[in-house]
């Protein structure tokens, strides 16, 4: 049977659809990992760091988990300098804290904006994932070689195939906690994952996400060699809740944390709670993170056993700046951060 020919209008639509999408070849995850490999020593180190995080989350270690670092990394040199300082501090307070460095290479946007080092390393708006993947993996390798556990936010599930072998803790952000794709991804991750409460401040979405992430899944994916595959995941036993406030609501106070702990218990979920001291909990004011952290630690010292960790946004210089040609070294171009001196003083005081 002869198929009908496309009309002129149909051809125009097809042509327009093709020209509106451009594709640029990228290395497969296997190729990038071969180019920038993790040696056996480093692989064992990452495994130990992941287990240390698990031990805190499951109350086998009474230290506090501290995830701290820049809101997002735009300058690898500044990130490495920050990492050196953080490693020295981490060693000094290791009897009380397990410090994990935020190495956030993807930036979720409410509308539009710079999407992170992974996507647009030169911040031109043109995007360059080839360079971004290479620079991001090299940075994680350099930080890991300092002996630091690393944390990131998993925005693109594909990115974890390229970078996840260097990560010890992963966040699923407030905008993506409700995403089925991210829940499926977490189900197969080899490291603990924290689901943040929704942007409205409610925790029900995160509780559902924890249940889903702990459950086995079968889903569409891509192999390490770039082929489409069905991915079967076992479920992640190390999902937990991250409270970050939302829409003008804070949820780090005693009543909110107790209510969250009760909801987790009633749902049969892990009792571990991490408090994000930034975002809506700090009313988007970086210095308020200090008061939030002190209040949460006061609750822990008073006997709240559900509190297992804190998250802080911190860089070399305090505050934030707009992106441009004349940037202050070590100052965030996204959310405002605590400066290094503030960060060190806070953690030592806690």
C-alpha cells in the first residue's frame, strides 16, 4: 500500500521541528570515567565516606553530619582553595562532626538563569557540556584526593552516571522531590540521599519520595556505554528528610522538627532529619544560617535524637555578587553564602 505524500504544510512543520533542536555529541559515561579514572585507593575512600554518612543517619555514630560549601561552584580555583581550608577544619573537629563538602555543579532555576559549571562552564549562555563534564569530573577528583567526602544535588539523572562514583551524599531538591524520574534514580544510587521538603514547606511530598526511593524500580535509562536500557534498581535504604522551609515558612523550630519526626515514624520511615540552615529557613539571608544552626544544635543537645545533620551555604567570601567580568574571588554568584571566617567560627563554636 502506498503511503500518502506529506503536504507542503506538513513538510514545513517537520523542517521547523528539526531545525529547532540541535544535538552535540558527548562522551559516554564509560569514556569520561576512563579518561579521568578513580583509582582503587580513592574508590575505597569514597566507600568509607559513604558508610560514615550511613552510620550517622542510622544512629550508629553520634556525630553530626555537616554538609557545607558554596551554593554552586563557578570557579574551580576558588573551590579548591575552599576545599583545602575545609579539610583542615574537618580534621580538627572530626570527633564531633563529619564534614562533607558541597560540590554543586548543577543549579536548579525557578525560571531561567545560569545552570551551573556542568552545563555552561564559561557562563556565556551558549552552553558547553563537553567542557563542563570534563571540568566537573576533574574538580571532583581533585577535591576527593584531598580526602574530603563530597555532596551534590542530583538535578539530571544522566549526570550521576558521569560523576556519581565520586559522591558520598546526594540531595534531591525541593523542585524535584516530586519527580518520579528522580525517585527512580535514587532507588539505584549507591550513596545516601536526602529529599528536601516541597517548596511550599510541606513534608508530605518528601515522605512519599522517601518511600519511592527506598523501593525497587524498573525504568528507562542509558547504559554507561550510551545505549538505551531498562534499569532495574534494588531500592535505596538510606533515604532521609531534609527540612529547608518554604514560601516564607521556616521549619527548623522545635515543634516543626518534632512534628516531622512523628510523621516519619507514623509512615515507617527513617527517623533521620537534616536541617538546611539556608533557603527559606534563613529567609534567604546568609547570616541567619548561624542562628538557625545554633538553634538546631541546641535541640540536639537537649535530647532530640532525630536531628542527624545540618546543611550550610558557605564560600571564601561572604554574600553574593552578580555575574560579570570583574568578579570577587571566592564569592557566590548564586545564593548568598557565609564567609570562611564565619563558617569556621560557627562550626568550632558548635
